[in-house]
C-alpha cells in the first residue's frame, strides 16, 4: 500500500502535465519549407528583340539590354525623348521605338546602349512617313557607346601604350582591339616639327607571320578617321582598321608619313599582353 500511495500521485501529476503539453504541441505552427523564387529571365538582347518584333505578347514586361543606332533625329516633348533605334543582328536589322522620360540630347547616327523593358506595341509612322509596327520600349537608362562596341565588339584587347618618334613626329598606339571581323588600332599623332605632314594611311601595313596585310578601304560610319594632313604643331588621332588578325601572335605595324623631305616610316612591334 505504501508503494501505491507514492505511485498514484506521481501518475496523476504526469497525466496532468501530458494534458497540458500535448494540445500545445499540436497547436504549434509548422515552419513552412523555403520555396525558391523562380529565376528572373535574362534581359532581351539584340537578337531576342529581332525575333520578338512580330509579336509583343510573349515579351511584354520583359527587361531589355541592347545596343543600336539612332535612325532619325529624336522627338522631344513634355513626356521626354522619343527615339527610333535600329537594332542589328545576324537575322537582319529591325527598328524599335524607345521612350525615355529624360530629355536626352542625341542625334541621328549616334550609337546607344538601352536598358529598360518592353511596354507595348507601337503602330504609327517613321520619320520619313513610312508606316511601322514594332515593339515600344520604355528605357530606364540610355548611354552613348562606341560604334565598334555595336558593329564589331572586341573579343580581346591589347593595352599597348607604345610610342615612337622620328623627325619630331610622335606616334602612339594606345590599344589594339581584336574583333571577329576586324582589328582596330587606336592611334594618336603629334606633329611637333616645323613642316606639314601627310599621313599615308593606305600605305601602312601589318606583317604577321608570313602575311603582309593592308588596311581596310573604308571605315564604318561612326568610327573616328585617322588624320591625313597635320600642320606644324597639330595633333590628331583615330582608328586604323585592318582585317581580322590572330590575337595570339605578335605583329608588326608600319605607319608611313611624308613631309617636304620625303617619307618617314615608323615600325611598331606588338605582342600579346
């Protein structure tokens, strides 16, 4: 009996505790498992927009990040800047309409990078009166860009910073940009002599391995042309453009100039960084 007297109160206490604890446990809310947010689709680039220009619905609201050329002088009003932008890709060019709340000063022929989103379908007329139906894009930022970044993006860049001088003519090459279709030499010239000089761009040459390569005959619109005539004390610079070259191999550039005394050729030996 003495054992029962001790056990029975203990059982009563345990039962009361269980009566209090079990409902509380049952009511404790479960912690939901973390659900990963779906990945945001990447911004639409040039080729995506060219593919989507026939139908706005699948891309309405999508973020864009593309580059193009201003096809006509912008229209400015109280709502901001309205642009017609030509986008190029391997599928061909298309025009889109870009609206920007800021009064962004820019002119026809400039190249820009546009970030924003697809907001609507535009149906109207182009600057020359031709009808156009295309995507309408609201930009959150527009920046001017080097035409080369749009037409032939550099796959590799040599930061050269080399300079040579002859007859008080200084020539420096700041960098060489290797693209899939061309190679660009960014060159500056200072005529520190007392004689006018003529820069013979098309007598310049590249030697790489056993190849002797001449410059391309024309620069794309927007590239800065090399100066041809430099008076005493004058300076200038631009792009010397060659066909695509092998960025893994060294090369030699010969740049020829002429003054009243004859031709002056500066030879540059360049190699990968």
